[in-house]
C-alpha cells in the first residue's frame, strides 16, 4: 500500500512539473496579441486605407514572418491578396485603437504578385499556379 501511495505522489509531482514546463508565469514583455493585426485595416503614410490583414504567417519556430493583405475590391469581391514581410508593417496605438501603416500605395499592392489560399495544403500559393 505504501508503494502505491508513493507512486501516486510521484506521478502527481511529475504531472505538475510537466505542466509547469509548458506554461508561462506571465506574457513576454516584448510580445503583442495577434488581434492587433488580424482583420485590421492597413493605411499608407498619408492615412488612406490600402487594405486589410487577412492572415498572419508564422514559421515553424513560431516567428511571425509575413502578413497577407487583402487589397482592392468591395466587401471582399474582386479583392487581391498579397504578402508583405511582417517587419514592413508599422503599428502604433492611436485613439485607443491599433493603427497599422505600410510604406506602399494601394496601386503598388494591386500590382504586386497575388496569392490564393489552398485549403488542401493550408498554404498560400501564387495566383497564377
């Protein structure tokens, strides 16, 4: 009976230690939530809306690498998706709202290569392939 009790205590301690290793006691100080980007409008330096963030791309290490920006169209119809580097989009808080800017124009984004989401592979592929 004593061995069973010790075994249960050790199993509980192991489960607690394993759980503690996969959680964080606080959010990292230099991190921000994806909600500051996903489905947010993007503006050019003159504060004209140029698109909306449609997706956030993350590499296997968890680093955000790119943002898919929907540009053009009306209510999603005729919209073109382009991919920009995550570092190209600047964010700041303005009037209690996140304000995203990109040093591009709507026309330059419309001229950029387009991408379509492939549900089968869950990846973004060039439009013309």
